[in-house]
């Protein structure tokens, strides 16, 4: 263990900013992107880990391990939007037409079937462009005009895996006195947490403001801090 004496508030001041000593050393020597002590877990062999609350604190960065957040499997998302190959048939209103209705020459009542004709300039699945129109002599009711949407050609969709990144923290809280931020940003890693005015910096479920010091604190801020109370649950 590499030991330093624990201060009254458990923090170490570096460049006019205070932070937990083991977090500062771990950020300096191992993990530059480390945010707070909630991402660290002391190894079993460490006899002076920060959470043991002894008079001395081990700041050996290799006596701590980083807490890994679980990673969910990637979600498969189609590269292209799947357009339905066939539409539901229209209601058949032919029975409502009187039998003695006379139609103009060349006009006959149409079937309720909508032919599956691709529009001009249709790009087929194999990449070929087709500009021809459907032959009028084709049988519109033929089942060969529209492919089965459940056929193997449609089942092999072009899928692209999209990795879902679970955030390490569900919220971040910064404490301000007037327009000045005091202390480090608290990152909530537990399902619930409380903000209070007591002194317990090692509890991951509490954001304690009692140990935060500010040389520019005035009487109005002191009076406000006295009314923080037991806790503000989140």
C-alpha cells in the first residue's frame, strides 16, 4: 500500500480543487477518463482502502479496479425500410351495382385487385433497372405477379448491428453556491440516491454536501445550507 494521511473531510486539494486522494492517483496513473470514486472498487488485498475509513488511505492505483458496466448485445436494425409487397384488397362493391346499369363503350367495371406493377424506373433487388410497363395481356389475378413476402428472398434481410451503450450513470449533479461550482460532479450509479447536508463521501447512494468547503462562502450561503435538511430523494 502507498499511504497518505486522511484529511478531515477525506479529500485532497490539488490546484485549488479538492478530490478524493485515491481517485486523483488512479486518474493520474491509470485511467485519465475516470470521473468519480463510484467507478472504483478496492481489491481484497488492500488493507487501507478508502472505504475502510482508516486514518491512512492507500492511493496505490493498482490496488483498485475499475467497475465495468454491463454491455447489452447489439440490436439488429435493417439497413433499408421494408416496403410491403402486397396491399390488402379493396372492398368489393360490384354487388351494389344494378344489373341494368349501362356503361359507356370501352369501359367495364374493374376488379378489386390492385396489380403489383413496379413504377417506371423501378430498381429490382438484383440491381437491374426496369422501365417497361406491364403487358396488358397479363392476367391481373395471377399469383406469380407478386412474390411471397415470407419467401427466402425476403427473409434474408440486410441487417446492421447497432451496439447499445448503457450509460454508466443515470444522472450527474453539480453543487453551486451562487454562481460558483463547489466540489466535484456527483455521478449517480445506484437506482436511487439522496442529497443531504451530512458528511459521508464514500456512500454511493448519497451526495453529501456537509464536507464541501468554499473560501468565498458568505453568510447567505451558510444560512441556506442550514436548511438543506436530512435528504432530497431522487
